[in-house]
């Protein structure tokens, strides 16, 4: 892994391409030179200032003008004019990964492929490197005497209050 990264760096240097110029084809890379680098979309460069992405979406709309300006009556299915109303641009246009055509969570429209940067890299799932077999080998087996099944937990006696004389079964 380290070797691959290192040789990638060396190759990039040999080809006289600085790392900053080695662009990936996603929305963020495309926009970095359209405004103010990372701050085109982020409040603080390199940091996500707002979990809800509302700041980022405000930025999209301030340049692109929002749905009123984006809608296109020529389209049979318009991603920018739907019953979902004023949704986040980032429901579909992802910053650093493959976009998602959100409408198709429910529909199966075929316009999804037209979304810009559709060929951007998909983000690796968080558990992509999880190796169940390897990790189960890492923890040594628990000795028999320590296993839950060998622990005897005293059972508390049930506490039944004596019945009042009038509720007792007749003798
Ligand atoms: C076109 C707008 C845009 C630009 C420009 C941009 N980002 Fe982002 N960034 C986003 C969006 C949207 C997200 C939310 C996650 C996503 O969609 O990938 C995000 C998320 C992040 C995250 C959170 C981790 C993650 O991937 O979810 C980091 C860190 C980040 N950006 C760093 C940067 C840096 C560093 C730059 C400049 C090199 C930059 N961004 C430029 C839009 C942008
Ligand atoms: C600083 C202004 C600015 C901001 C902020 C901005 N954009 Fe852009 N965006 C541009 C410009 C300029 C272009 C290029 C327009 C052109 O080529 O016609 C562009 C192009 C695009 C394109 C089309 C790319 C293509 O291949 O044709 C998409 C999609 C897009 N922006 C979405 C977004 C989204 C989503 C956000 C917010 C995460 C955003 N933009 C934020 C200025 C901005
Ligand atoms: C439901 C998914 C979805 C959402 C949400 C969305 N877009 Fe798009 N966007 C698309 C698709 C699909 C295309 C490609 C349309 C086509 O070419 O037919 C596109 C294209 C674009 C383009 C390229 C020019 C154009 O109009 O085709 C820009 C710019 C853009 N979107 C900006 C935005 C901005 C800004 C927002 C938020 C205000 C936004 N989009 C919200 C799906 C979406
Ligand atoms: C959460 C699910 C959901 C999402 C996401 C969604 N829709 Fe819908 N949509 C529906 C439902 C439900 C109906 C009503 C279906 C019916 O009446 O047959 C509908 C109806 C429609 C219709 C009219 C009926 C048809 O199929 O021609 C259009 C057009 C439409 N949606 C477009 C969109 C677009 C564009 C998006 C993305 C911007 C979108 N929808 C996202 C659930 C969704």
C-alpha cells in the first residue's frame, strides 16, 4: 500500500505533474478553480463546518441560482423541478464521490446517467477492509473457566408476600 502510494508520487513527479494538478473527475475538483478553492463550498477549508450541508447548498444556489433558474421545461423528467420541492443539491450532486440520482430511490427514470460526474469514484464503504476471519483470529479463545456458561449466578428467591387471611383458599 505504502509502496503503491510512493511509486504513484514518484511517477507523478517524473511526469512533471504536481499533486495539486493530478485532478480527479468529481464535482469538488471541477469547482476548485471556479471560485475560491475548497472555500467555494466549505466555510473552513478542509473541514466540514455544518453536518446538515446547508452551508454547502447555500453556496451552490448562490452561484447557480437555485431551482427556479435550473428548471428546464424541455425535459420530460426534470430533476430540478419535482414534487420534492426545494431539496438539497447534494441529495444528488456529491462533492467528492459518485453522484446519486435520488429520484430513483423510488422511481426508475433513465436520466440518472446524464448527471454530471457520473463516472466519479464511488466512496469505499466504511467496512470495505473488514476481515471477519482475520479479526476473529486476533482475539485468543476465552478459557473454559471464564466463559459465561461456567459462571453460576445465584438466583434470588422469589418474594411472595403472605396472602391476607380473607384471600386464602378455604381449608
Ligand atoms: C463543489 C463543492 C465542493 C468543493 C469545491 C469542495 N468540497 Fe468538500 N465537500 C463537498 C460536499 C457536498 C461534501 C459532503 C460529502 C460529499 O458529497 O462528498 C463535502 C465533504 C468534504 C469533507 C468531509 C469528508 C467527506 O468526504 O465526506 C471533507 C474533509 C472535504 N469535503 C474537504 C474538501 C477539501 C479539502 C476541498 C478542497 C480541496 C473541498 N472539500 C472542496 C463539496 C465540496
Ligand atoms: C463559485 C460559484 C459556484 C459554486 C459555489 C458552485 N458552482 Fe457549480 N459551477 C460553477 C461554474 C462557473 C460552473 C461551470 C459552468 C459552465 O461551464 O457553464 C459550474 C458547473 C457545475 C455543474 C456542471 C458541470 C458540467 O459538467 O457541466 C454542476 C453539476 C454544478 N456546477 C453543481 C454544483 C453544485 C451541486 C454545487 C454545490 C455543491 C455547486 N455547483 C457550487 C460555479 C459554482
Ligand atoms: C434529484 C437529483 C438532482 C438534484 C437534487 C439536483 N440536480 Fe442538478 N442535475 C441532476 C441531473 C440528473 C442532471 C443532468 C440533467 C440532464 O442533463 O438531463 C443535473 C445537471 C445539473 C447541472 C448541469 C446543467 C444542467 O442544468 O443540466 C447543474 C449546473 C446542476 N445540475 C446544478 C444543480 C444545483 C445547483 C442543484 C441544487 C439547487 C441541483 N443541481 C440539484 C440531478 C439533480
Ligand atoms: C420517496 C419516494 C420518491 C422520491 C424520492 C421521488 N418520488 Fe416522484 N413520486 C413518488 C410517488 C409516491 C409518486 C406518486 C406515484 C403515482 O401517483 O403513481 C410520484 C410521482 C412522480 C411523478 C408523476 C408520476 C409519474 O411517475 O410520472 C413524477 C414525474 C415524479 N414523481 C418525479 C420525481 C422526480 C423528478 C424525483 C426526483 C427529483 C422524484 N419523483 C422523487 C415518490 C417519490
